[in-house]
C-alpha cells in the first residue's frame, strides 16, 4: 500500500512538471499602478472593456465601416495586393474597436485611415514572444522594436506594402499581452506614413488595463 501511494505521488509530480513545462513561458502581467495619462489637447479618452486609450479627436466609430480587409481580398491578390501573408485575418473582422480618422475619406477599394483593436483570450496564458512571432509571420517588410512602456513590454511592428492599384499602405502594429489577453492595436493609412507616425506612439503609450 505504501509502495502504491509512493508510485502515485511520483506520477503526480511528473504529471505536474509536464503541465508546467507545456505552459507559456513568456506570460506578462501588465502594471495596474502605471501613472495616469496626462490629458493632451486634441485627444480624448475611450474607456473600453478591460482597457482604456487616448485617441485623437478626429478618430471616430464609423457610421458605415465600409470595406473590410476580407472584402478587399476578394478584389485583389491578398499577398501582392494588400500585403497580407497566408492565414492572416482581417484586422476589422471581429474587432472590438474600429475607429476611422474623419480627416481622411477613403476611396472605394482602399482601407480607411484609423485604428482597429482586436482582443483575444488565450487559455493558460498569452505568450508574448509566441504571439509576436505569429503576428510577424503574416506581415511583409516589417520593422520591429520591443518597447518598455509604462504598463510593461510591448512590441511595435511597422510595415509598408503596395496594393495592385499602386497605392502604398502603411501600418503600425502594437502587440500587448496581459495574462490571458492579447491586445492588437493596428493603425492603417494610405495617406502617407505621417498620417499615423506621430499618433500611433501617443495612443500606445496611453494604453492602460483595468
């Protein structure tokens, strides 16, 4: 009986180690005590489920979302035309938040200038490095940097691609993980990099979790 109990104890320890070994290694818990964001003229706060950000006054929820990335993929080659790798989902499909810059009116067949926020839940924890690799595997011509923001580590990914129409698409992504949550902020424009270059870092820096 004693030998059986010892065997069960050893089996339980091995099983426990196996479970721990399979768990994500790079799970991040963001800081809840990060300093409050100092309000900036021309920006307003959006309090969403689980997080908050400050965005430009011109960033609004569109009355008509227009064409999604998946719609655009039906019009042209998704890799050459829109710069998306195989398996990468539309940024607006299932997005928790879609904002468009009212200062730029998109023409048919082009993405709007603005921001989308996608949120996923990963059982067992979101691996920051694993999620970064997954995201960049689907992005062409990327420029990446790991930032240490007020809330913790965040990945910034910049890309620039061409549509079949010849128009260039600039994107700035921010990948943020917090426990089991993965937040993906994506800024997009066809109006030149300057349309998002200054805005994107300000918004990312204002990201706070509840």
